[in-house]
C-alpha cells in the first residue's frame, strides 16, 4: 500500500497565538526552523515569573495580525478598529555554544 503526504498550506505565525500568514514557500533558518515563525510571544508582566498569554485565555488574540517588515527590521501589528503599531526589532546575538563547558 503506497501512502503519500501532500502539503496543502504553509502558515507561519510571527507572534505565538496571533493571526498567521499563508504563504507558498517558507525559508528555514539554521537554528529555529521556519524563518520568522513564532519569534515573539505576548507575556503578562504583572506576575512573577512572567506568563505567556495564548488564545485559550484571550481568544481575540487571533484578530491581531502581525507582519515583519524585513528591510526595516520592524514588527507591524494591526487589529480591527485599532491603529496599527510598528516596533523596531532589535537583533540579539546568539551565545557561542563552542565556548560552553559541560
């Protein structure tokens, strides 16, 4: 019996639990998987330790449409009835694993 897998849609989510983007192709990065997928999450900072928030708790998060403007390294956020917001993305260098000792 022959079986096959068919990919019908590719979706990435710049912010965990917010609206995703359907695309025809996705680039992979060397560390995390799909480029720009779940780079960010919304957290509650009024508790210690901070807790991430998801659609299970706040279903309206699905209306937040994030997009990454690569050339400017900005995160753009849009939602119905709200003004859009742009936030500069700061690049944080990854730790050099070759210097770690076990």
